[in-house]
């Protein structure tokens, strides 16, 4: 995994990232996650989660884009992000169709088996076979997406028939081989449902597919304050790229600061909001259980002597009370932690922005280490500051080579 963060105020944006990357379960601490997007303009990019796109390293893609961008300027950071996405599409996703299909098959088989077959054998009942339970779970997942579709715009006109033609017989072969190891024998009808579920995984925004987060940061030509745009990119299929925007932050006269953490955000959110998100969820759940228990106690006390009162108590909307409790928690966080912190960030110098960004990454690493959690955040912390006047400035940066031995690298940077 990763930990990256962007801190913005009207002066600049500071960005920081750790160096950890997981390969087949092993953690390496030498990954590059921050890059200049343009050699001439104050725009950068951070990456987190998957380090490659269908086998091509994102570092290679980013540097190829930077070479073709040259001195081209765009008015906004959002326009840079759109141009970068178009570059991926027009470059045929840096792979041929067979590579796309193989990657797609491996991804689909892994994810479909996870969401449909997870702990399936433990759910077997005397009156139902594994196959029947598997079929029911397929129906449930398909219904959940059909009840709340979030079809991405690039797939609005993409039909199931086109998808089925693209994946062809390979889908059946891949899945039959994989699922046979689980002791399942799939009928043609169930295989068709698997295709239907796979289709929904592709065209809907929220799915279980792995992704890379691309965070575009800096200043467009017409932006006097910094902006941040985050895009998730998942895969390419049949000439289409699955991607969607997740965040967009624009500093304005009325909104003078913002802190945007990505990937491993637990420790950073604790600092920013005054409470750990997991602990807050425990508080809310405990409150809900307490109210439900208290409600049942009142009902049992009054039911015999005053059944009308007991019925009135039974109709109390506990969900509304829990929602009100959550609203009060948010108000308390906003007043006591978030607003004072944002006011302070609004007035930080470039140096302080950089120090804060680096500290948030280090705190994430420290929290992982002292709690004996998986240390998937670590290594050197790269830090940069981007301002309108000075451009992209590295504060801390690791090199895989010695800069003093490679002057030609820096001499040729702008050629």
C-alpha cells in the first residue's frame, strides 16, 4: 500500500509520499510516487496503490507523457488530468489486446471468486448444495448492482453482448479451471450469470477491482491558487479505459486551505479530526446498541400495565437518533479540531507546509510500526512544494543513482 498527502493553501501545495511497495506480499521501500508532470509548468502527480498499468510501470507512462507534453500549457489542473487520460487511451493503453484480455481475465477470475465464493463452504446447509448457495450469491450481487447502478459515462453505450464478444470463450475456460479447484461444477446458466456479474464489475464505478490512484496537483495557467484532482484508473477493455474522478479541490478566496490524504489515511485522519475513524465507528455502534437495549428495557417495563405506551416506545426511530448523534459528533469535530486546524494551515509558509506533509506520512508509518500492523508504509519520505511563482521544488528526494556522478541527467532535463 501507500501513504500520500497533499496540503494546500493560497501560497502553495505541499505533497509527500512514502516509498513502500508490496510485490507478492513482500514490502520494498524504494518506490517513486511523486513526479513532475511538466518540465516547465508548476504541475505534479502522485501515485498510490498499484504501481503499474497492465504491466507497464506508471513511472514510464508519466515520463513518456511529460516528453510529449513539452511546453504545452493548460488553464487548469483538471485539464492536465483529462489530457493525461487521453494520452493513455490514444497510446492504446501501452499494451496489445491479448495483454488486455489476459489481465482482464486474471483480474475478473480473482475478484469474482472472492466476492461470490468467499467462505462459501462454511455456509453449506443440509438442504442446499454448494452450487445452490453459489447461485444464490450470484443473484444477490447482480441484484445489488441493478438496484443501485453507477455506470460510468464511458460505458453508457457499452452492451453486455459487446462485452461477451470481447472476452469470448476464454472467460469460460479461465473460470472453469479456477473454480474446479473449489469442487464446484458450473452449469451453463451459472456461467452466464458469472458473465453478467463480470460485466457489472466493469461498467460500474464502485467495484472490487484493483486500481491506481493518480493525484494531479499544482497550478493551471489561469489558476492563481493551487488545485488537486484525484483519478482512479483500473483497466482497459475493448478500446475503453475504466477510470473515474474521486476528489477535486480548488483553493479559493473563501476556502483558504485543504488537507487531502490518500491510501493509508487512518493516522492522518486521527490527527486532522481529533479521533480515529475506527474508534468513532465503535462509539456510534455502541451508542446504537445502548439505545436499542434501553428501548427494549422500557418496553418490557411498560408492556403489561401500559401497552399503549409500550407501543409508542416501540415506534421510536432509533436510526434517526443515531444519525443525530453522528451529526453532533461531526459538529464537535468541526468546531474543536477541523476548523482551528484549517485556519492554521491557511497561514502556513511553504516550509511549514512541507514539514507538515512529511510529518503526516511519518506518523502513518509510526502508527503501523508501534501497533504491529503490516508495515506497508515506510522508507524515505519524498517531499515537494509547488507554488505559482517558483514552480515545482523538491524538498526531499531519493535517487537510485548518485547525482554528483550523473550531471548529464540534470543537464539534459530540459532538452
